[in-house]
C-alpha cells in the first residue's frame, strides 16, 4: 500500500491505483475521463473489465492543514443483452466498490494518511457509454494533510 | 477493400468473459477472478489463470464426468444447479454458451462488417 504521507494529488491517485489493483476481482484501473474509455479503436491495449475508474472532480483547500479531493469512483463491467448477467454485474461491481470504500474507511490514519468522508452516495448505471457498460459510481471525498505552506512555496523572494 | 474486425472480436471477448464470470461456480470468487477471454490472431481463447480446477467443474469428475468428446461437451447447456454427485462432481458445463450468445455474436459481427463495407464504399466514392 502507499508509503509516506499522502498530501499531493498524485499521491492520492497512486494510492487509489494501488488499492484498486490489489483487489482480486479488479482487472484494470484507469484515471481520467469517461471519454477516455475506448474499446472500439484501441485494439493494442484493450480495456479489461471489471474496471475501476477514477475521475477527478474538485479540490478544497481548508484552514487547519487539510485538503479535500473529490472524485467519482466508478466500478464497471461490460454488459450484455441478458438481464440475469446485468443483475449479477451490478451485484459484483457494487461489492467491489464496497470493498474499496471499506479499505479506505477502515484504514487507520497511522497506516495511510487519508480519510474518507461518509456517507458515500453510489449510483448505478446500465448500458452507458459506447461500450454498454454497467456498474456503480460513487462520489467520494478524500481528506488528506496538506497545509498552506508559504515557506516551501516556489517563489524566488 | 480492407475489412478489419479485430475491434469487434476484442469487444466480444470482453462480453464472453463477463458471461463466463456470471456462469462460473461461485464460492470464494477466485475462479471468477481468474476467468479471462482473450482475442489473438488464432481466435478467441478462454483462460482460467491459476484456477485450472474450473475445468473439472465444467466437465465433472469420476463417474459423473461427462464424455471426452469435445463436440458432445460443447452441445450441453449450462447447468448452474447440477445437484450433488455420488461418485464425483456433476458437470456444470459453465464454459458453454447458449444459442442466444452465438446469435448476439453473429449480430455484432454482421453489423460491424456492414458498417466497414459501407465506409469503404463511401471512401472509394469520395476519391472519384
């Protein structure tokens, strides 16, 4: 898992990547926008499912040495015409999402300096995007230590 | 005129993988996590990674084992609840696909083929 304090945006994304790929049922992790998902033309490195996708939303810098990063965390699988498969996929992707959120929530501050705000709202989606994906998307807010720091700021004077 | 259906085959391999994950017998979820369907130049392959025992759940074991003829095995329908065998594990045929899956595959291939032919014809016409 992540080592050292999490403070930068990149370290948070890296933490999410490591966490997601350590889950047994996750085949791929992607960071970016939904439009980046392309199974139609990317034949060299086709997307693997179940896929965890992290989409950045916003960041809030606060007094008291903390920063909050907001993401959409989405777990998705490629869907089919069959309702039985779709129901099973929604179940599986929700369980994966729940596992990831549990690991973030139950990890102590001593292990990883990240704090997941609850409650987390999760929304299902089916037959979405050009790949007919189904799964769940959660809006998460991760709190990390990131004080305003004038001493280390990159200025000449 | 060049027709390249590799993207459709890749998409279909992902769909087949998700169907197999659904059909895979479930206890700890390890078998499901290991199922992988890949498209290579030789065709679409099913891999079970470190869960090779999935084959025994497909064909059954001991006295309950289905015949060795691959064609006969493929003709059997997926049986999610085979019940308990007395002299081994009863076959589930979980790696077999239903007729509707083959129909879905044929539909997708036919659609992609038609689109590519149409695009090629339009390209040729635009060159005139």
